[in-house]
C-alpha cells in the first residue's frame, strides 16, 4: 500500500517537474488517482494543519488551476462542546472571501459550483475592478456532522467541471479526519467558556434552551410513534414560527418517506389524504428526502434562488429539513415550510437539530414498541381467524387464551365463562355428546401427569355427529421451562367419513364380487364335470345368468358412481314419452317380477318430459329392483306416473311443471333413522334381511344424483315392516322444446 502511494507520488513529482502541468500523455484516471494519493499523503502527517493545508493547496492548484482557496473549519476539542472557527487559505487574490456564501454552502449541505462577483468594496481607492469568478464550495460532512467548508475561486472563464468536483469529493472525508485530528490538539478551554455551540458556530438562546429541556420530559413519556412525532412537529412549528411542517418515517429499503403527521399545508398539497395518512413518497425528490438520504439537516433560505431545489408547488419559499438519527441513520425526517423567504436561519436550524437529537432515543423506543405492537396484532389476527381451534392452557389446564374456532368446534359458541378449566368445564359440557366420556378425562389428566409430552386424541361426538382431533403440545418459556399446553383442535368428521366409506367400499365390493363369482364357478364346474338333464341344465344356467347380471350391475354401478363423482356425466336431454320407457322396463323385469304383482298407473294425459332417456330408465330400474329385492315375500308393487300437483311436492321443490313418478312396495320398510341416510354412498340398512339380500349401497345415491342433474327431486316415505314409497320428479318438456323436437 505504502509502496503504491510512493510510486504514485513519484509519478506526480515527475509530471510536475517535467513541464509544470500534468502531461496529456498520461492516462487521465491514473493521473487523478496519483494526485489523490499525493493529496492524501499531504493531509496525513504530524505537522500542524496550517502546514498540511498549505502543501495540499499547492498540490491541487496545479491541476485545478484555481486562483485562491480557503478551508473554513470548526475545530472540536476533546472537551465536549468546545468549538473554534478557523480559516486556512492559499493566497492568490486580493479579493476578500464572502463569509455569507460560506455559510450558505454549509447549510445547503451539498457541493456548489457557480459564477460569483468578486470586489474589494472595503478598499475605497482600490484599483481592482469588480470582476466575475468561478466558485466551488464544498461542505465537509462526516458522520452526520459538519466539519468545515472548502472553497476554491478561479478566473472568470474557468469552470470547475465534473473531474474537479470528483477529486474534491474524494478528498472531503480525508479533510474531515485532518480537522478532527487538529481539534484534538486544542488546549482545554478556559473556565466559563460557553456551552451549546453547534458546529455551525451557533449558540441557542436561553429561551430555546429552556424549550428543549421542557420537551425532553414530554418525549420521555411518549410510547406511540404518532404521538411522539405530533408533539415534535408542534414544538418545531411553535419555536421556529414555520407556517407548515410534516414528519415522515424513512423506509431505507424502498427509498421512501412514509408520511406520519403534518400541519398547516393548504389542502391541495395533501388533497384526499386522511390526517394520519401513511402516504409514501420517493426520497429522491424534495429537501426532506435529501436530508433523509444524507443523514443531515439542510436549509433553503429562499427557493427562488435555488430553483433546482424547488419543493412542491404550494408557495413555500423557505424550507428546512432535519433527520432524526437512530443507530447512525435517519429513522425519521422533519420538514418545515414557510412562504416567507429567509424565514429560517441558523438559529432555527440549530434548534431543530437539537430537537431531533433529543427525539432520537424516544423514537427508537417508540418504533420498537410499535413493531412489537404490530407483530402482536398480526399474530392475534392470525390466531383469531384460523379455522383450527387453538387454546393456550396453563399448567393447571386453565384456558389463558382461545380463538373463536376453538369454542365453535366444541359447540360452545358465545361461551363466556371464565376462568375455563378444560379438564372440568369441557368434559362436563360435552358429557351428553361424548361417545366415550372417559377418553377425554383421561386425555386431560395424562397431559398434566407428563407435561412435556405431546398427545393426540380423536373423539366422537353425537347430536350432531362430529369427529374431532385434539393435538396437545407443551409450551415453553424462554428458559425452556414448560408453561402449559397448546391445544389444536380440528374437525375431522369428513376425513373420518371418507375413511369409513373406503372401508365399507372394500368390504361391500369384495363381498358383492365374491358371492356371484362363487355361484358362477360352482355351477359351471358342475356342468363341466357331470351330465345333467335338460331341465337341471336350464336351471343351473339361469342361476349363472342371474349371478353374472348381478356382477355386471355391480360393475355398472361402480362406473356410474365414479363418473358422477368426477362430474363427468352430461345429460343427453330430449323430449321423451315416459310411457315407452315404462313398457320397456316391465318387459325387461318380467322374470324378476315372478313372485310379485306389478300394478301400473300411468295418467292418460301424461305430458312428455325433457329428459335423458337412458338415465331415467336407470333410475326407475333401480327403484323397481329395490322394491322387488326388499319385498322378499312378494306382494304388490305399484308404479305410478302423472303430472305433479303442487301439494304433492316437498316444500323446497323448484317451481315449474313436473312429472311425478312413484314406486310403492309392501316390503320390509325402512326405519325413520335410516330413511335420511339411504341416499348416502355405500349406505346400507344393517339388518339380517339386507345382509342376505345383498347390494352395494350405491343405487339410491346414483339415482339421486341423476334426478338432481335433471332439475328434479327424489324422496321416500316408509314404515318399518309395511312397505316403502319412493318418489321423484322430472321436468315436463316446455312448449318450445316440444316444437323444436
Ligand atoms: P343397495 O340396494 O344396493 O343396497 P341402494 O342405494 O339402492 O343400495 O339402497 C340403499 C339401502 O336402502 C338399501 O341397502 C336398503 O337398506 C334400503 N332400501 C332401498 N330401497 C328399499 C326398499 N324399497 N325397501 C326397503 N329398503 C330399501
């Protein structure tokens, strides 16, 4: 590193010795780097700053070609609060420096290049004419503090271009270090030296000092970000006399200001925004954004003199912005506006900076508090809206907190009893509904016996039927001590139902397959091995035929069921006469009806229906075969078809014209508790009769789905031991459909 710097210094020296200027042959970038290295070397040394600055100016003068230069700095001694203003200049021009301009650059906070007028007004008989000059002023900021201002002046016609500005910018941090080092050398201040001076050389007047002390106590009391920033803004407005102001939080990730509070702006600036709007603004525009990005206070005395800095068009002439620094970067920024030019000066700037310094700690605390509040609020919302029931219990089983789903799942809606002990209150409340009351008690007590173990319980409830799964896991504090339990409860009725269906499906299908297959195999084997009479053969073969039809029906039912479940069944609806379907079916069922008497009652004026012929045939076939199957002792089976009268239909039946089809038998009947469930998939009434008769429990659920696809309804009436009646409706074909067909 040192070798590099030495080489760079040598190359500059060679260049300087060669012809007094940097040679055009040398690469520009490496020239600049070499110059920078040399300048850095000048600045880092043990000599007094005076000497180091002298060397630096001489070095820079070669490439920047200025007439004179000056460093104004505010040296801070090791003793806090002691500041001394000091100038270091490179002579070259008899024109005096303009201190007002220096301060303006310091307050604007950014490097300035412009043309200025220089004169020697102090010397009346000066032979020097008033002249124009190029000017460059650069404030030296480091770590949010102003250390000094570096200024260069050159003959008119010369300008400080991008390369010069780049070089000066690179030097600024080094200058800050040099100034800081010089400050450390300052002797201790004499007793009674004034306190409270800011780097800009300002002392706050006693009234403002008192205001600051008073606000300190108020700020310490504030916990909410909004309250704190409102107070800050109000005090800033009162003390500076600003007509309007705002405070925004700074979002460094997005590069945006998030407006928190504002006061005094004419409506159109914040038109449509509620008073506490969190409107976001890019920090690229405006003085506030700049102050936030740079992390230091900025002042514009009169925007008309700095058109580039023109804020929003709401008539402000003077603007002041100051950041509140938390952990080294701007957490918030306060901006004050006034329509009066020069409304703010260094006094106001110093006051607002001091105010922001005092707000830093309370703001950090308030932001943390707000973050904690927001995440608690977020978690609370998640907790409250989860469909899984959640309850936090202490180690005695007392509910500390539970979400609405927890109460709802146990059917405890509107429950307000506190404290609530799960082991007592829950078991007691659920007792009439629990199928096995002891399991829940055992679950609670074993959880308390072994507090660090997780447990899982599935419990069945009746009236209404419900299956709940309870997962109970231990909860821990930050010291890893068990504090209680978290219960997560979910309704698994559907899953339980699906499992039951699966088991039933497997057992029914295997039974329904095995029975006919055994007969088919048995009879065919007999026929192959022995000789039988023609009558015997006919009897065997007809049994094989019946059993094979049963198998085919099973396969048919399963296929229909799966297609309906997948929503793949599309109706092929036509205007159809139901008489023809009835005629086909009675012929088809002739053999099965040998032991029964079939009565047909078809209304003479039966209107045609708008239906899928095959599907309707399948529905009536199902109902008729059920009527045959479930009246094993014979009896009458009636099939009636007529146009439905409204009073014959259930209350929730859709409006319109419908054909009503009824199938009546005098069979075994259905008990009331089974009547509601016969439409469920795989549901079979469990009694000796049905077990002997056989079936899949799919026929009625398929029929129901097909009727509803047509827009009709299906229902049943029955009395155990006396027979059953099944009804369903189909839409009558409209006049339009009839004409179209
Ligand atoms: P499956 O007849 O194949 O068992 P279904 O879905 O057609 O299946 O019928 C479901 C249950 O409804 C039957 O198992 C039976 O218990 C009952 N059921 C259906 N129709 C009748 C009826 N006409 N008489 C008595 N019970 C019936």
